[in-house]
C-alpha cells in the first residue's frame, strides 16, 4: 500500500516489543532529555550552558535536532555542537538517513486533525533538508546509525526515552490530547509497570505535556527549539534527577526522583534572523512556524499539566499576574 506522505508511518517506525527491556545505556544522577531542537543554534548554545551548569549531568537528544537548519554550514554546526551528547533518531533524521525515498515525506505521521496544507509544507521542508544532507558526504549514514530509543538509569530508576511514544518512532500517543484520555492513561500505566520504567520521556507532538500515573510518569517536552507557552519565547527541555532544580517550570516527585520541565532561554533575535535568512516570507517553514516562533496563539504553562505535576512556586506567582 502506498504511503500518504506526512500522514503514514513506514513499517520500520514501529518499535520492537522489547525496545525498552534493554540494560541501561548509562547511569547518572541528572538527565536532560532534549526533543525538537529543530536546528536552532541559539537553543543549542543555551543547552550547552545549561549542561555546563551541572557538569555531572548527561544529555540525551531524542530526535528532530534538525528542521529549520537547511543551510549546510548551520546544519554542521548543530551536528558538531551535539557531538558530546547521546543522540537518538526522530522522524526527521530517519528520513534524512535513507538511501531512497520511503514515501513517508517528513515522517511526521500527522493525525487527521492537522490541516493538509501543514502536512504539505512539512513535506516540502523535508525535501529541502534532504537536498542539504545530500551535499554533506557521509551525513546520511551518520544520521541513519542513530538508535530510535534508549533506556537510562537515573538515581537507580529506569527511564525510557523515545522520540514519539512507546510503540512508534513518530507516534502521537504521548501528545497532550492522547494523554488526556483515561483509556490511554490506563494503557500507559500498565506499560510502565510491565517494563519497570519510572519515566517515559518523549517529544514529537511539538506540544508539552506531563502526567504522573500510579506506576510512572510521562513527560513530553514539546519543543526545545521553539516557544511552547504564552508569555515567553523559550524552548522547553526535560530534567530528571535525584535533586530538584530551582528554575523548574513544573515538576512531579516519585520516590525521590524529580521529573521537571525547564525553560531553555535562547537568543530570540539571533534565532529569528537565522530563520528568516533560510526561510523567507511565503516559504513553507515561514507559513507554518513563524507566528509560533514569535510566541503567538500559545497557551499558558499550566495547560501542559494533566495530573500529578505542579507548577513551581515562582511560576505560579508569575501566572497569577497574567
């Protein structure tokens, strides 16, 4: 059956049933999970500063580190800047790493609630990125070699990391809408118990969400390289650690393990300059993303909290003023 580009997933997006049964890749006391950097080199610089402030922390980038960086030089800056971190594949890197066109377009597997015009523009952006990668010898193979999932031990607890959800590299079942459904919550809670994972950390849906269930927590950081909430132009990353962070936006605690969202405050003016240079007005990326990059039509931070997570005190005061 022919794939609908941007709507359907290739079969190789399905994650094996035992994908999260592996031994932990490494152990640490502090883990950052960074999804959706989207080729924002200013967000990368902010991530590097954040990681340097906690020298013992480990960083896993769980896919879509590229998207707006169709400039080959900028693309390579992103790659070089992430070389110290553990890198997983998102749908963007998976499609960039193929030897031939899979027919999946951008590989986003957009649900039908997303307008066809958005899907078409994302497919066009992926084509532009494909052209960029074709001019970088060895890059496609480098991207293709990245794993789709990881299991990490944080403070003795197992943490599962995926770009999409526990079933598919580009699954939408950890989106805010899906996580709001009681049936989905029950299924995830059972999955967390079965795989003995305390946390599932994801992104892909480009909208942050967090829920603390009986047997574990699910946290989706939305996007590290774009604004996520009203009232600020910052990305969001996930922090999972044995100690809380003073600057957390929101958190949940599970038996001494703190699961938090942190703001990634990057240089907005320099990012918009990079963006406009690569994606001028009326380009696919400008039409789909520029208003969001400027912070328009976004919901407050509290919209990400589905159950069991709380706004941190400083943020509660800030939201009360808005």
